């Protein structure tokens, strides 16, 4: 065999040299640095989510109750009004608009302002839903 025909076989079976091991180490280190930067950016975005322009909490989810396998009733607070919505697969329907806060909302607000005074038992969301629907 001539030296030209032996060279490809020798290169394929040659042991890993120090320079190629250093290249693999540099690539692995660069990959770790990129992964660490991605995780750090994700952590920072979660931590700093509350910062930025101050927004009023105009929309708040107060309660929800399942009515079926894919249907539910949702009570939202929008400003001073409370909205009772029916949510089903592919549709959202307004069921009722409460101009004043529900009894449960006003009791919890009064309890917060009074302090450690015992609060009366709050009506359940189901009871409020039935009352607002006139049943």
C-alpha cells in the first residue's frame, strides 16, 4: 500500500488529540453559558413582571364554579361593577351585571377595615349565583 491510501484509514482511527478535545470542551462550555443565560433571563422576567408602568387592577376574577364538563360561571369585578359570565367551549355570555358589590365582597371589605373582629359566614358563590338568577 502506498502512503496515500493508508492516510485516510489512519485519520479515521486516530485517537483524539489534545487540540480536538479542547475544541469539544470549548463548545460544551459555550453551550452551558448559553443555557445559563436563557434560564437567568427567564428567572429575571418572572421576578420583574410586577415592575413597569403602574396599572390599576381594573379586572379581577372573584370566583368561578363549574356548571358542567366544559361550562362554568365566572364572577368578575370590573371597576365598581361585578359581572357574572357564562363561559362555555367557544363562547362567553353575560348572565348578569351587579351594580353594587355582592354581599361576600362587602363583608370581606368590612372585615379588612375592622381588623380582628370576627366576620359572619360568607354566602357561597353558588348561593350568590342562584340569588342573582332569581332562583
